[in-house]
C-alpha cells in the first residue's frame, strides 16, 4: 500500500511510504534554494514530487495530511494549479485520551484536476508515530515512552506499543516556544517588538549562546518562585491547543519575563539565558523522573523516544539520557516538523495495522539536480584520496553527494567540510555562513574513534546529543570545540556505504585525525544547496566536490 504523507504548513514536506518502506521525504526548503521552513501553498508540489519518482497521483492508495493549529480541526487555504481550495484537517492535539488515531477525513484534495479523499490525524500524532516507528524499539516490537514537546504545546508523555498508543500526562505547563521568547527579552536577540516569537532558527542560536554564560542559582530561584507562585496556574488557565491559545501562552511568557526583569537587571544576559535553560532542564528531568516511577509497571518503561521541536535541544536530550532511568533514548534526525509528513504516513499505517517499524534511511531527501555552473569555475576529476589532501591543506570544500539528508542538520550529504586543526577555521566558516562568532561548528567523526576524542563519544549519527571534548584533544581540533568545551558530534561508521565515510578514512590515513569540520551547505536563510550550480553561484567557498568531480573557482590557487 502506497501512502503519501503531507505537511502543508512551515517545514512543508511530502513523504511516500510503500509497503512499510520510506521511498522519499521531500522537504520544500531543500528544493530550488527555497527559504528555510518553506510551506506548501500549491498542491502541484505533491504532483511534482511523485512524478520525480516515476509515480502518478493515481498510484497512491492513501493521502494523509498532517493536522495543525485548530483545537477541533484545521483549515488550509491552498492552490491546486491556479485554483484556490480549502482543505479541512485534523487538530493540533488529540481531543481525548484515546484520540491519537482518530482521523478527520476529507474528500476534496485536488491533484492534477482529480479529486482524492484524504485522512488527517492530529499534529501530535505525527510526532509520536515518526519517533516510535523509526526507533530501534519498533524494530524488535518493544513498547516505549514517547516524550513530545513542540513549540505550541506543554511537554506530553505517551506510551506506545505495537497495538496502539495512549496519552499519559502533561509533565508541566510550559510551551516549547519559551526558549525563543526568553531570547526576545535577554541577550543579543532582544527586541522591543516581541511579535516574532515563532522564529524557529532562534532556539538553536540561543543554545549556542548560553555557552558564554554560567548557571546562577539566584536567577533560577527567581524563575522558580515566579513560576510556582503565579505563572504555572496562569499558563494552564490561558492555554488552549489552537493558534489563539498559543498566542495567549506566549503573552503569559512575555509577562513572566517582564515581571522577572527588574530582579535580573544587574545580571549578565548570558547568565540569565543559561540559567533559564537549566531551569527548564531541571523541571524536565524532575518531571520525567517522577513519571518513570509512576508508570514503572509498564513494559518497556526503560525505553524513551523524544519528538517535537524541543527534541533538537542536544543538552536536554543528554540530560534525559544521563538520568539513569532509561536504558535507551531514541531521537530521530527529524524530531521537529521536518518529520511531520513521515509521521502522517506512519499514523495512517498505525490506524490500520498498529505502530509498525518503518524501513528508512536518513539519506532519503531530494536528489542533486543539474544546473548551469558559472563560467568562472573550472572542473576536474577528483577522488576521495585527492580530496582529503585538499582538505588537509586547509581548504574548505562544499561536499554534495547522493540524496539530501532528512531533518535540519547536514549529515554529509549537503555539507561544508574543513580541516579542524586550526582555531581560525571556525571563524572562517562562521564568516562564510554570516553567523555570529559564538556559533559552534560540528565535527563529523569516524564512529570507532569517537570515544577517544569525546566524552561519552558514543554513536551519534544524527548529531542529537551533547559531547565533551577530551582535554588531550583540545589543541589538536580547536575548530570543532564549542565555548564550553562541548561538541555537537556526528559519528559515522567507517564501513558505511556513503562517500563521506570513504573521505574520512582517506583523511585519517593522511593526517591521523579521524574527523572534519561539518556545517550545512546553504545560503543564509535558505535550505541546502539543491545542486552544484547553486553552491558555485553562492561562491563563498572556492571548492565544490560532487560525485568524483571537483569544481574550483578560477581565482583560487
């Protein structure tokens, strides 16, 4: 059975699952140099995505649309070709305890002038399904807890097993957008106009910035007192699971920070932000510890999946793993809404057959396109051993191979790679990307050598946990060490069937160093480069390598 999952709003995407296997997931931001978080406002994008994989819309057995910002249902005003249509879909959250797999069915999906029926499950269902169905627990049929904390919801705990899933509880009243809203009150992103609370890029910037600060227990006490005495109840009173409710929750957050500001006026903003991060982290760890005891009778109680936008917070993921309560913690590479189209398809399968494992690869995004490279670039054959020598000579290279990776982080398919042995390289890469000096550059490292360089250095193929760089390596790889000594590590097996693994092996042979700098290959505010031509037109890095061919700007040595 072919099922097509569709995410229409921000992080718009189209995913196709055929007989339990993910065929593709096309995030719109990764096509045609589109803007980050690109939505789908014309349904022709679905027709095009299917056609690129040799399929007609009539080849799909079931279409599924991810639910969104309504409390009862969502409405999407989109185009099909030049014709405006309105689609009704599922809500943001399930409406009752067993409502995760309750579908809001529609009959008016128009594709290629044909009308199709569709299903739509709550937005949160897609997060639960995408996290569990891609997990190692699903592969072996084990149940698991699933923590979902998205921007517009309180952290929610579910229990998932093969035959179904159920909501257990909200852990505490605080929406995920709190991280962004705090950044509009303190630090370098402070604004008088705080209306852009849903800036999805800001959370990652703040996670980097807090490394400049330190935890101040006095600040945490201020936040704790205000939250306990007034604002926890206020969040509960004003929140509802729709856009209006989210706006009310954000207004409550703004009031929370405004009331706390006079007591924090003499505190360094980086310490305020760092302390608020750990205030939330402590609430999360405490609530999960209590919940794990409360539900200790459930099979699979030592398995945890994490989903929702907050699943991109590597420090919180690591804190949950370090609790000692869970033996295994799984975070998919697309815990945010970039995985919602996949989740929508998995939800449709779950409604019919239960939460079955999905066969998938992280490299299931768009293929590289052909394009006209500017005349000021020359090209020549170049194997990975020769490319390793270019990198060892301190030349950054844009590395574009195969299909794009899923999710927001470059994992070797659409990356800028560079030698990590010079501290100046981090500054150069941040300059290329027009990023602030405090933004980290990630290492991509051969998995078997990661433990000698990082702590814990465990396998982390999707860059979703925090690692500390071991002291003896600080002077050897300064470009990938963050301000607090941590590293946003990605590991890859040296036997992996991907050219990034082959390159790392060659680079290790040449230098003895099993890692490179890795940052995303994209223009500011845009998705990954869809082709070599786009990377060359960007022109900030003088070498582009793709599928055995090196493109070099003629002005480069």
